[in-house]
């Protein structure tokens, strides 16, 4: 067996002539013929068969290799020419082309797993059944798509009668090809009769599936074939909803350019795509498309009620902010919590340039959210020293009290690490450090450490 595995045909011949049993099996249930076939050792295979080796020998009790014949093992490693020669020789000598009942795979499926396109073609030309499934029920065609067999091998399966409609509980072959963004495979399946108008149990068309993946070619193909670009699934979602949810931005742009309705709403009354994402991605083209299609520049139909300008402000996207305001965006629009874009601009992802631009455009430096907190409160809560200093220099009221009577200093002292630095900045702008809130408590009462308390006393 070792001699066969390493291709030593002369040694193997000598051992056999000396009485070695060629039917001996190892712990896996393999004979010498199995090893020679797997390695593509055609001379050793010929010698063993001439000496009476069982061409269809297979393990009957192996946990992993039960039913594997020498031909299956050769096909399992069939990308190289030497193993293909073994396959041809074994088939020519009458090796069984189909799997025994308890084997997981047939020779054809083994060749598919190893991506041996020429072996797949040879087996089909010599009578292999293109529709005999693996033990788990998956057909050769399904596995070919799943395992990435080159298109030439898939075409051979189709030409020899592979059933394009048989999949599993999750996908048909065409749905699988679309989910893997294989446009060439999808086209070939449709050419051989696959139903491209089929809708799954969730109401998704193939265009919905294509929108969820990265292949723009599949989207273009299905639109050309006549699938409704605005078809709604059971949740009322169109392909554009799906592409936007999964953030396939190229698909979003393509669908809009092909005529997808940006104003259609799903069963929860949500639009398919928000101007917010175009702003975040800084895509002026899509932004213009959406505005031209009727999306409001102040659209705030998202969970927190924020507008596109909030997004631009929060992420420091100054060019998008300028474009939005030029298009009529409300610089003082409020989110559900009363947050205005100027509040968003003071965070760690914002910028001083953004703060200045919003102020120049009419934002109030002391604008209040629904809790009475002004932008400087948010700068303090974000520990953003630059924003705190900049707002104070621009005239922000450092002693402003929110709806509970707390000032920025009340918030600052609660941070053990940055409190003194924030208080130092605020103290340069007429900070009153002992203001009482509605509970009668001063910043000192909230201080996170004795060190902060001592520092506050120096400000009285």
C-alpha cells in the first residue's frame, strides 16, 4: 500500500509477486488501488488491476470514507492531468460511474468538488448521471454553482440534461447563482430554461436577491428581462429598499438610474432610501437624483428624526452641508429629542469649520434641545476640548442652565479624567462655578473626585 501510494510500481510488483495481498485495507478501508488512483499513478493502477485488484472496492464501515471507490478518489483530485488519465483508465475498465448507496458523493460530484472541469466533461460524455444527487440531496448542478465550478463545467452539465429547477429548501440553482453574484452562470441557467420570474415564499423576486448582493450585472439583466423594478415583497419592500438596507451603494445608484421609485413605501411606511446615506457617502449624484425625484431636503423619516443636515454636521462633511443649505435645508431643524445640526457638529466627528458654517448660516449658538441643553453641553458631554473652547470664544453662554437647572459645569465635573481641563477652559469665560440646579446642588456636589472639588473651590 505504501509502495502504491508513492508510485513505486516496481516495488509494488515485487511485493505482489512475493505474496502481498492487494485486497488488504488500511484503517480507512482503502486498498492499494485507492492510493494509486488518488495520486494519479496510472502505471501502478494498471499493474494492480492486471493483478486482480477490485476496481470498485470501497470501505463499508469507515466514518468518513464509506462507499468511496478508487474512481471517486481519483475524481476528488482531478484538476491535474495525471489523475484525469487515471479516471479515463478506470472508466475504460468498467469502474462504476455512480456512487454506491451509502457514499456521500458520486465520481461526478467528487470531480465538481475538486473543480476538475475536464473530468466533469469526460464523466458526462461517458454516461454519468447529471441529476444523481449527493447523499444530502444536492444535485451536481447545485453543487457546481455552490463550489465554484468554472462555467465550462456548468455548461457541460446543462448540455447533458441537468435539471435547472431542482435546488434545496433554500435556493433554486438560479437563486443560488444570483446570491453568489455569478452573472455568467445565471445567464446560462436562464438560457437552459430556468424560471427567472419565480417568486420565493417571502415574495422576493430575483431582482430583490440581486439587489442584496454586489453584482450590478444581474440587476441590469433582470430589469432587461422584464422583472418589475418596483416589485414589493411580503414586507412591502422593493429591490431598492433591499439594496439600501444592506448598504450596497452601487446597487442603489444603479436601481435609481434604471427607474426605481424612491418614494414607494414599505409596510412600515418607510421609504426605500434616505438622503442621509447619500450625504454620509458624500455622493452628490445620488443626492441630486433623490431631490429631483421628490425627496425633501429636510427629510427626517428615520428612527431618531434626524435630517440629512444633522448627518453632515455630525460627521464634518462640510461640502455636503453647504450643498444641503443651498438646496434649502433648514439649519435649525430639530430631531425627535430637539437636537439641531449645531448640536451634532460639536461632537468628536464634527469640525470647527462646520460649527462656524452653521452659525454663519443662521444657527443659534445657544440653541436648546428638548432638555434645554445647548451645543456647549454636548461638547462637554463628548469631552471635546476644541469645541468647548471654540463655542465659548464664539459667545456661547457657559452658565446656561438646562431644564433641570444644571450648567455645563455640572456635567463636566462628573468625568473623573477630563473635568479639570474642561473647567479650566470654561473658567476663562466668566464661569460661575457654584450655580445650584433645581435640586439645590452645585457642581461641587456632583464632583467625581476630591481633586475636582478642590479645584472648584479655586473658582469661587
